[in-house]
C-alpha cells in the first residue's frame, strides 16, 4: 500500500507555554521530492499553520524526521486555542456548541483544546460563543492562526 501521510515535526515558540515546543503532526504527502505536504491535524500550541494548509518540509538528519520549513498556501482555515479556567467545568459543553456550527476540536487534556474553524464557517459565530464563556471567566482563548477570511468575517459584523 502506498504511503499517503508522513509525521512532520514542527518547532516553534509557544506563547501559551512560554517556551520552544516540538509538536509532531500528520500531513498528507503532496510531492515528496519537493517536500510538499498538506496538514491533516489540528495543531495544539499554535505554529502559524492550520489544517489543509500546504507547506514545505525537509528531512532533518539529526531529528530523523521531516521538519516544517515554511507554509506555502493557506487553506483559509483557522485555529483557536481554548483554556478552561473554571474548575470542574465540562469543556464538552463548548465543544458540542462549536460542533453544531461545523467546528471540530482536539483535546489535549482536561483544561485545553484546539478548535479548527473551516474556511466557510462564519468566524463571528465562533467568536460570540467563545466571548460569552470568556466574559463569565469560564475560559480564555487565543487566536494563533486566524485566516484573512475569518478576520473579514469579524469586520462585517
């Protein structure tokens, strides 16, 4: 069976953790010779990349894996990080609300998850849900990778 995906290593500074982090994510192979891939994962800690973005990676001899070098083409998708502040709050409540507007998320642990906002979703809907919970001090959220399309959604409202 032909290999369709590779694990790619991303190294970047995380403002959430305030340190350089390494995150390994799956990507679809577009052109292995040129090192072109399409991200097939929701990033947790916020390199400037979103799902379905096309990027270039090179094989790193020290790390023995392909490493992200640069993003070539943005998909228009965005990534938002959510940190639950209120002890005992069930994050699934927010995850379900986001799911109803076509936003899937990946959970890291009890208090942290990352949300994918696909290009055709109106970001102002997402933001109103997150703003509501943030105003109640239930969560904090960050927008490490907002696409131009989603920035425009906010300006329209």
